[in-house]
C-alpha cells in the first residue's frame, strides 16, 4: 500500500490512537510534526521523515567508527549523530581488562563496529554495546552512507527489502539505523550492483511498488556481474 506524503501541521488521525514518531496530539486530533510518509501500521500512527539527522534511540543497531579512548576504560565512537557514543570496556563483545591491556590495542582509532544503542541518558550521553547478538567488529567489504530517514525503506516491512537483496545477490548486508550500510559482496561488481540498488531505494523511497522494481533491476543487471 502506498504511503501518503504529509506536511508539518497536517491532520493525520483522530480519536484514541497510539502515537509514534513524527506526530503530536491536540485534543482529539493528531497532526504531523515533520515532512514525511504517513504510516498507520502496527497499531500506531507515525510519520517517517524524508530528511533529517540521526538521533539515537534505545534498541537501534548502528555502524560506528572508533575515534579514540576516554578515561582509559571506554571508547568514543562516531555513530553519525550530534554526539559521540560511549562503548565501555564491559560492553565489548568479549571480556577485556583495560587495566592490563590498553584499549587502543584492542580496537584502534578507525575501527568499524556494528553495535546496539543500550542507553540514551538525559545528559545526551549515548551508550552502545557489542554484547547484543549480531554485534561485531566489521572488516573488509564496503561502507556507504544514506539518509537515516530512508533506512526503514532499505530494510522494508518485515525485512522484505533487505532479505530480497541478500537472496538475489548472495551478498551480506548490515544496515545501521544511523544511515550507514555495510556491503559484503562476493566481488566488486556484486557490491557495485547492491550499492546501485540501495541508492535507487534512497532516491525512490516515497514511491509504491519499490521492492518489485528493485528486484527487477537486480535480476536484469546481475547477468552482467
């Protein structure tokens, strides 16, 4: 079903409904607070923004770059948000004693990690962990950046889009809610194809029938890979 494009201040619902991101209530009426696509699935009303920076939420998976260490017991990690995230030694995916092994020897600046946002403090401190299933250090492959607002479209409803891309190309994909995407292609040409598909999703995120069009594009172009 095609989602409706709404503008800030536009009425999107009324009555007793659950509110998600991008909306607000005045009396019995619910209005959009951002420019985006109206989504009324999963028992709530929300607006998926078309543009905007990434603001972390607990439960998000993100791809970050280690910037350095802080207080010798934690890493600072760039997660493409206004504030650096903190990854404590105790949140590394295996046991580390920072008083015996300097953290820079475990993960040096520039290391890429796939991590989970476990806490966003009122002081705007962001804490991430690699103890969540699937989190790890990322090596090799290709990293690209897309608008964080388009990430839900890249993933797809019930992971339909990302699952289709993986099945049709044989690649590996990690998609961070912060707009960073890791492509583990079988070869450079496959990675190129996946990147083109993701760029097309980003550009056409507001349109319907996108999954079918992306699949058609991949099937047509993979013959040349």
